[in-house]
């Protein structure tokens, strides 16, 4: 796999790609649905604003 940005490039070997795929799979398993995330963020903002 080759990654590029404005300043540099990077080659990842298959083992590194596999580790990245595993990490993404783990995040997807534990992540909240977008609607729940939005609600949680809204609640935290409201609580923070109430304490100021």
C-alpha cells in the first residue's frame, strides 16, 4: 500500500496493512452509531455551557 500527502509518501508492507485493517475493524465494533454520537456530543456541550 502506498500513502501520499503533499509533502511525502510512504509504503506499507502487508503486515502493517493487516494491523491497520484490524484497528479499523475494532473501532467499527465499539463505535456508537452517528446519531448516538451526535446526541452525546450535544449533551456534553450543554453540560459544559451550564457550568460556565
